[in-house]
DNA sequence: CGACCAGCACTGGTATACAAGCACCGGTCG
DNA sequence: CGACCGGTGCTTGTATACCAGTGCTGGTCG
């Protein structure tokens, strides 16, 4: 049990197996999507057993996914009690807003003199897509994500996006509420164009200003929604908890 | 199985059970500490079975802890192959540096006109501790963490610290290498004082400048260490992987 | 001697079984 | 009628068993 033991080597070629299609990953992505799209509304009870049965797997991958979501703050786990989709906590939303603003503005300061042509082209196509008539809300969100991510890559900080994504879960849910409410993402698309053109023109100050305005507009939207639908937000006014959230697995 | 089913309610009083002392949490904290202190060096093989036996628990909490550490980027899991302590990836170190700088500088812009007296006092005591003679390196790191965290709280963004902490794992390990190398954290303590006094004086620009200098100094230290001990860093110069790292569980 | 190849030991992924604990329900007692 | 109090069914936490896949090892064959 000593001499012949296989000692795994830390080899770089292992990096190939990055995209593992394990069932944990599938469950995690499914649950995360359902939480962010509000298909699993804030406050909903998540039973490991129910989820496992519904998804056709055992408790293990479900449980591990919940733990990951819990670390992201999208789910809260109370031992021996239950797991729940987190309420939208205004404090956490504000934190996500702060963090996102800090990162995205700082990135604009690091823009290189010579912009990557491929990325610029990608951004251009993205913006064109955003103004396509009849664009669905989910599509817009996808484009919005890609736009901000590409902007970060433009300054060489693309991998910082992952951290932003993880932190802005609460913000995303709140934004989604806001956009479902207003149903007018066209204003945001225009702001995207404004930012992009400032970046292209090399006007860092203008880009910063436009970006800040854009991000703040999103945040203000959240505050407006909160005034209208306080039941989805965490308690800070002594609101009564929702008694039951019906979850339908299609 | 329907009418009498217990439906857990999302109740705020559940928040009391925040500090659960489950064995998963214990294992997670132990492993994280060992990774960050380099007691588990970058590249070390982590066998779920060995860890479980060594820590006196089953594979389950060990496995869940590794998954969490994996999401933080401190551990890499390769299915059917093995789990390893991540090498210090220069790109990730740079990302953490960028994110930290962005957040901490942005926080300085949000300092209120009237500083919280308790926090100021806490910072003052912290700085005094930092200059205590015979201070151990671990103690200094603890004080350093507390200092930066308190500064964030001073601007009302204390909870953003958690995100920074999670993201800067790689940076921490690299910093630790640097400080073990130089063994002169006194310079950093002086920079802390400089930042603090600028904050007290209400000179935001000076505070920003001092903070940037401070954080950059830390980062430069990392680069210096990397030139000296490349084997702990991820490949980018075709370095040969370490074959074996002996792990002693006291 | 070198290339090949089958077996083996170990890996993490998943499924399942058991344990500890909380919350609700309903009967009971004051 | 209200407060108490134990039973009961759920919850998550942990331990264990089994599985598919992978790299090493060592013998074999050209």
C-alpha cells in the first residue's frame, strides 16, 4: 500500500477536461437558471428530495449544487429545516451594484491604446442584435451579459467577469423584475451604444460617465420595483413571509 | 402525503442558525487555511479518501469542501484523476489584484463626511498592533485583513469584502510567499498608516494614491517571488510539474 | 532492447442508508 | 377556551456502497 500506490501527477494536459458534463453541473446550471429567471421565486422552498426526484438524479448532485448556490448567496440552507431561494436582499443588491460599478469602471481605465479588432467587431454585432425588433427579454439579457463581458475583455480583465457574475446574482434577479415590469430594454441598449462609442473614440472620461449612468439606471430600476413588489425582497420593513410558493417542474 | 405535508416557511428567525458548526464547515475551514498558509503547497495531490481518514470524517464533508474550494479556484478537481491544490496562476493573481484594487479604491470614493468613530478607533488600535515588535507573520496577515476590511466598512461597503476575500485566494498565497521571502512586513505597516491618515484628513485623492501604491507594492512583491520560485506557479514557461508533494498531517 | 498491452489500484461521481434535529399537528390538561 | 406536550413526518447532515473511468505497472512479444 506504499510503494505501488499510484501518485497522480499534476499535469497541464488535464486542463482539457474542463468542460465535464457531470450531472452535478447539469443540475447546478438548471437550478441557477431557474433561480435567476425567477421561475423559482425568492422564498421558494427547495427540498433536496423533491428536486432529486424531479430531476431524475439522486440527492448527491442536487445537494452539492445547492451548496454551491448557497455560497453564491442565491440559496439559503438551514440545517434540519430546509433550503430556500434567497429573498432579494437590498443590501446585497447594493453590494453587487457597488462591486460591479467598481470593476467595470476600473476596467475602462485600463483600455489599451490599440483595441482588439475582433472584440470590437463582436461588440458591434452585439449592439446590432440588441436593436433587432421583436427581441425577447431573455435574448436581451444574454446580449447584455455578453456586451459587458466583452467590454471587460477589451481591457484585458475578462476573467474578472466570473467574479462579477457570481456576485451579481441578487442584482440580476432584481434587474429582471425591473425589466419584466417596464418591458422597455430599449433605453439600456441605447446606453450601451453610447458607452461603446465613447470607448471607440478613446474618450475614457466619457466612457466612464456613460457607464456609470448606465449602471445607476439599472440600479434605480431595482429600487422602483422594490417599492412596488416588496414581498420578493428580504425583510427590512417587517413584511410577512410568503406562506407558500408553488413550484411547477413543467 | 398531501394535506398533512409539512411546508417549511421561510422565516427570518432562521437567520439565527448562521454559525452552524457542521463538520463540513470545520473541514472546509481547515483545508482552506492549510492551502492559504502553504501548508498544503500548490500542486499537492488531495485524495478525498486520505483527507477523510486523516480528518476523521467520511468522504462526504471532505468532498463538499473540496467542491467549495474548487469554486474559489484554490483547488482543481479532475474527475477520475484526482484533486490538487491549484498552482498560483499569474493570470489569476493579476485578476485578483485588479479586482481588489478596483473595489478598495472605489470604496475610498464613497467615504462619508462623518467617519464612524468606533471604526476609526478600531483602525487605530489595529495599526498600533501592526507596529508591535516581535509580531509574527500570521498575526500580521490577520491584522492586514482586518485593516482592509475595516476600511471597506468605513465607506459602508463592508459586505463586499467577502467577495474580495473569495477572489483573492491566489493573491493571498502569492503574498504569503513574498512576505516569507522578505520577512519585512514593516514597510506595509507604514503604508497602512499613510492610507489611514489620508482618510482621517479627508484627502480622498491622497488616500487613493497611497492605497494604489500599497496594493501595487504587494503585487510587485509577488512578481519578484515568481522569478525566484517558479515551480509554485502555473506553467507559462514550460516548467516541469512537481512530481510529488509530501503532505504531513502532524 | 523497445513498444505494446492487459490488468490493477486508485480516482472522483453517484446512489443509497442511516442519524440527528426541527416544526407542525392534535390531543390533553388546567 | 388556552397553554402545554408528545407523536410524527419532514428536513438536512453524514456515512457507506457501488460505478465508470484513468494512469501506472509490469509482463510479454516482436
